[in-house]
C-alpha cells in the first residue's frame, strides 16, 4: 500500500461567523508566522485577527497594528513575555474555538481519503472542499 504525504499546512482566515474568506497553502516545514507574513490579507482597517500560540511574533503584531491597522490577537503561552489578562484570554480562546469548529466542519465534508495523483491536484481538491463549505455556509 502506497501512502503519500506532501507536508502541506493550510492557513485559514474566517469571519467571526466561521465563513472562510482567505486560504493559503504553505510547506509543512515552514513556521506559521512565516506563512502569515506571506498571506495577502485584504481585511478592512481595524480588523482583529485571532490565532493560536504558534503565531506568536511580537514584532509582527506591532507592524500589523501600525501599518495595516489590523490587530493580531494571538493566544499566549503560559510562559509568554506578554501574558494575557484573563478576560482577553477568554475572548481569544472563544474566537479560536470558532475557527477550529470551522476546520472540523470542512474536514467532515471531505472523504476519508482524497485520491490525487499530484500535489497540485491534492491542493485543488482541498481548495474545492473549502469553497463548497463556504457556499454551503452562505446559502
């Protein structure tokens, strides 16, 4: 039995209601912060972008706040240099759970295994499942 793993991460930006608005594929070896920097974020000014602790980059948070007017609200680790206040941590975790729920709902739509001959074919199928979820969520 042949199995293939292409080592691809899927970065997903959703609305607060869980509707995907942006998707980005990155190599599995790439750090999440690097993938975030490569994303083309067409978000309105004064948007908030929530993420888990893998996206911790204090300099990047300041840069986005100053130049893009986007506030990165990243869940902090317990040993963080800038720990969250309890009410901030609660809000961040609640929003992060919404994103995780969206990802689970997309995975639920996909078959147990995705047959693809090439990496591009695999990524195309993943993209189509995200688009199908998006249409289903909007309609």
